[in-house]
């Protein structure tokens, strides 16, 4: 695959070095390269290895960033910083890749969060508040080059719980750091921090030590529950900081496994309790900080800053507040690169933070190679972005679900229009259709609203703009019925505002949709299915199109669709298509005993992310006969009932298990 040259990028000519590297090797592993022009490239390892929340040495991300800035090797990097779990040795891996320059390892997890936040805010005076699960231990930092560790450390094994930095004239000063001691990490994260209190609730709701990964689902589930003494309080704000009830899980109702867990009243109430306690404690603490520091502007970062519900409430009280887009540990890769830059250059980059699209754009050659190599699709070409945007707007207004693959990918965990799925928010069925046929998500989960910035306040009670989808706001009461697809059960929506500075085709699609329909809002969700990272490459975009109910993908200058077929038994062209079972699906059967009544079989199709669809026996057997070489006509001729066979094929295609390809011609086989 050919890499893009500098002239292929939408960011213009890549500047010359020096270059500085930051890598995060903990969960949400990532790499970033910074230069005088700011963030030159950054990507999460999960996007490249296709494993969500990947942790470990981000080898592919490092190479991706090197390629993006046209560096042949790590020898062109002038300084580097590693964030890693204690006892990891990613320094060895980095040296083995060829890096021989200055290196800092774990100067302080929270300090790296702060470096990223300071750059994000443009170095303006104010407070940077880090609230997450935990940083690493005091002893770990002492072994390395720990900086700004504070004074009150109860134990050498104590980990960072939260921290506050003051930015004054561009310089960082630590003004508060609280340390905590772990009680246990299995089967629950029992550590006295806001982030791990929330993780503890998520682990209990999902009955899984990996439940912390589903904190966003817990936030979405909370409005279904109620706060009462039945679920005891878990977080309090005391005189010396947050008081977390580490015995809380033993006071919670015992939960039974169920596929529709979101309908369980106990789970709903636990979610409501943890969300309520987080909001009350965090808002009270921020009030103390703001009073003590004369209402200084706030920037919140760390994993808890991904809780867009509490962010919305903070924004209502502190109108100068901001929230870093990559607030989770991936953001420490950016912080690490900035840390290495400043230690060497004794200053910050000349160019400040621009937007969140830190991935590399794909060249025309790469895109066309992917498109021409896939016989499952058909293309329409557009001469201008305006004509493409108009076509997309028309499709959206007709009820289509479209996706956009445009330029460099978003670094944050939320799709902001470069790797997004879009649809009409006016549709009362769009949310359910998305969950069932495209995203394969639980039915309770909400979707975000993308809105033109100048129209946002007509639909949402927002304080300022929300370009990074980090804030949940109340939907204006009179507009809730107008945009049901993005309005959650409690009358709120997570909002992304689009202004004139936005780079990318999605802004033109939204504007065209507004002109066509009078509606300045679109539903926006990440371009992926449940359990998978957001797509990165054109090939992954095509795979998602062909294995879900998506109607089209726009990869400028093309509209990409699966073949438009008649599903008519008497159509000669229909008989020439070749069905293929999509590689991400697996067939399976579970045999269930019914005592003296004997056995029964549950036949199913399962994606590699765990999405499972039960299918009847005749459909299951028909699917087993699809081998990727026989045409529709051949398969139909081998069955007793051709009409039934055609309907089964159509059903399998609708659920994403089967795609239709054109027959391979001579030129295809020669290549």
C-alpha cells in the first residue's frame, strides 16, 4: 500500500523537524509525534490492531506516525516519553525498534495529562483538573524522573488519585495531588478515586472485571433508574478529599445474568446512584476549587472527563470550562510528546492546538486500490464536494443511513465526522433501526446530535459550543418531538457543534441537509459496530458497509454502495451474482437438553465481536451451502423451493451475514 506524500495531506506541507514522540502503553495504547507545528500525527493502537482498549507497546501506532511525517525510522526522533504500567519494559521495545535518543519513562501519569490539557487550552491561565481511575505509584515515579509529585504521600505504594495544576503565564504549577492506596483490583477496582468508584459500579452491573470499559453504557443507563436509599451512597466529599466506600459492592443487590440487562431495575438503580454521586461530589469539589482560585477557567481531563453528562452540568455552572477530547489514557501519548518537546526545546510548539483529526489522510491511490479490489460494491463519482454533499443530503432526507470516511481520523474516542455514521434525526424509528441492523447495540443506548453552531441554541440548552461531543445538554422542550432519534429518555442529547472552522465534507453534508429540509441537525455516531474500534482504513469502511444495514459510504469523490439487486427469481442478472459469507461471521449451534423431551438445537450466526443472531434450522443449512464460488442461480436450482431460497438469501444479506459479488472476469483473475 502506497503511503501519502505531504502534498496528499489536507493539512498542507509537513514541517521539518525536530520531531518528538510520546507513547502510551497502558490501556488505550497510542502514539503521537509533535513538532513546531504542533501535533503532526497521533493514533490509537486499537484502530490498527482492531482490539478495543488495546494495552501494550503500540508498535503499529509508532510506525503509522513515522510514515505520516515521512520519517524513515526512529533515528529521526529527537526525544521521547513513555507512559506505561509499572513493571512494563516498553523502553526495551522502543530501543529495539531503533530509537537511541533521550527518553523519559513515567515522569507522572497526571503530569502528562496536564501537558496535553495545557496545550489543548492554548496555555491560557486557569486550572487543569485531572480526574481518572488512578495514575501510578509514588515509588514508581521515584525510580524514574518523577516531577510535581506533591508532598503528602501516605505510602510508597500509593497511586495518584486526582491532581490539580495551575497554569500561569504558560507555566504549569502543581497545587493539589491526592494519593490513595489500593484495597484490591480483582474482582473489583477498589481504589479511593472517582474513576474507580465508577468502574466498580460498571464491573458489578456487567459482572465482569472488564466492566470498566462500559462506563459509557452505565452513563446511558442511569436515566432509567432512580436514586434512593435502596442503593447506598458510594462517594462523598470530605475535608481531605473524596471518601469512597470501598465496601460498597457488598451492600449492592446480587445480580443475575440476563441478555436484556438494561431492563433490570437493580442495574438501572445502581447506574443512577453512581452517576448521581459522581455529579454531586465533583461539582462540590469544583466549587471549592473555583472559590479558592477566584473563578479561574477550568479544564477537566482524565477518564472521568469522558462523562459528558456531568460535563454538561459543569458547563452550566462554570461557563469557561473545557474538556479535553482524548481525556482517557490515550491522551498521555500527546502529553508525552509535548513533554519531550518542552524538555529539549525549553518552550512549547509554535503552532497551537487545531482540531481533533490527527490521523493521516489516505491518498487517492490507496482509496481507489481499495474500491477497485472489492467486487461487492458499486460506485458513483462526483466532480465536486458540493455535489457529493447534496447527494448525501438527499439520501439522508429519504431515510438512508450513510457513513463518511474522510481525511485523517479522529484521535479521540468519539467520531466527529471523519469516521461517522449519519442519519435523519427526525425519524422516530432511526434509533431502533441503527441499534438492530447497523450498530448491533443494546436498545437503550442513545446517539449524539451534530448541529450547525449558529443554530444550536434553537435546539439545545448549551453554554457555548461543543465541537468535540464532550457535553450532554437538555433538548429544548418544543424541539424534542422534532428530533426523536437523538433525544434520550431524560430529554437530553450529547451535542457536537459544527462551525465554519470545521475541516471536512461532513460540514457540507450537514449544511446541504439544512438547506434541503430546514433541519440543521443530524444524528452522528461512530463508524463501527458494537465491540469494534472505529474504522481507520478504506478497506475497513467497505467491510462495515457490506456487513451491516448501511445504505452507502461516502469516500470523496465517491459514493459507495453494495450492488442494487432485484431479488427477483426471474431476473437473469440476479442469478449471476455470487453470494459470499462475510468473514467476520461464524456459524454455531448450541444443543439444549429438555429432560425426557430430548434435545433441541439453537443455531446462530456470531460476529467476531460477540454479536449473536439466532436463525432457524433451514436458514442455517442454506447458509452452510454458500461456498463463495456458486452463483445465486446455482444455489436456487439446488433447492426445492426457489422463492423460499431467494427470500432466505435476502434475509441473510439484510442481517449482514452474506454479501453479493460480481463474477470474476479474466482481467480480475490475471491480476
